[in-house]
């Protein structure tokens, strides 16, 4: 009897874990639409497809590599300033110190 009770508890725990897995949150239509728009921006700006990352809270992170073309990053930032991204973008720059400074002429 004790063994079957333990099995029931383990099974219930496993089923509860599958229902609300934090690793696989439910994807809603807004998230899918935002992913699609971000993919379009990456393609349009000719930037690598791993530069824009969508977080679980639908916040967009921009992580261009150091060798990314200036024009591509400029295009990307210009597109992300458009109204359809207003609720998903908080612009700030982190890590600029890792890029070499240009000499003043």
C-alpha cells in the first residue's frame, strides 16, 4: 500500500511539472508576431540572425558582434525605434568599453 501511494505522489508531481514547465512557457500570438517582426528586421538590415534575442518577458536584447557592419547596426536601431516595438525596447548600451577607441585626429 505504501509503495503505491509513493507512486501516485511521484506521478502527480511529474504531471504537475509538465503542465507548467518554466522551460517551455506557453507561446501566445503576440510573441509569435514579435518574433516574426524581429526576424524581418534582421533580414532587412542584413544582420546575423542571432543578434536579436526575445526574452521570456517579450523584451528584446540586441547583441551585435564586434565585427558587425556599422550600417547594419544603424539600420537595426532605426527599425527598433518604430512604434510597433515601443513596448518591447528599452534602449541602453552596455559593454562599450570592450571595443577599441578610435584615435582623435
